C-alpha cells in the first residue's frame, strides 16, 4: 500500500515543480473568468479574480514523473472522476463539465493559494492534510466544499 505521508518529503519538490509548470500553462493558455465567474470568485474570497484563468481540457493532465504518477495513481488524486484542478491562479476544468458549483469550489482553492502566498507554500499543507486524513476530510477540501454555490 502506498504511504503518501512517508513519500511526501521526496515527492514535494517534484509536485511543486509540476504544479508551477501547469499553472504557467493554464495562465498562459487559459481564458479569463466571465463576469458571472468573477462574481463567484469574489463571493468565495478571491482577492485578485482578474488573474484567474480557466483552461478547458479533455482530461486533467497526469504528471509525467514516474514517482508522481505512482502517487497520483495510488491516492486517486487525479483520475477519470477528476473534473477540476486548481494550481495557483490557474484552473483546469474538463470540457463540458463546468458549473457554477465547480467554479466556486475551484475559486475557493485559488483563495487558499492566495492566503498561502504561493504554490510552494500551499502544496505542502494541502498534501499533508490529504496524507493525514484523506481527500474528503482534508480541511482545505472541506473549506472549498463549504463555499460551493450554484449562483452568484
């Protein structure tokens, strides 16, 4: 069985580098939030919603690094069920799956990145929470779910 907590010290630098590269990809190629999405971002606390970009993809990209791929596969963190992923000001959303509820959830993660100050500061806390209590019970995930909304 894969032990994420034990693997984190080795994986964190790779995960941060991957997340920073994907964030750059999204913010370079993605589209700005619509007026409705800007309102949603504001409602969930995003301080700089004009910086947020969404990139629609066929599926959420998997890391190419073998160690990260193993961790992702073992934890189910990114899989066929994953329809959104936030990395800094960049949000991946699977094409055709965007809803106000999903955008609000992902924008709350943007807010969390803003509070942390960077991907480099956010990811260790987020991944340690997942390692300790699992994805569903991780406090940052619970916070994002608590801020989901259907309308702005």
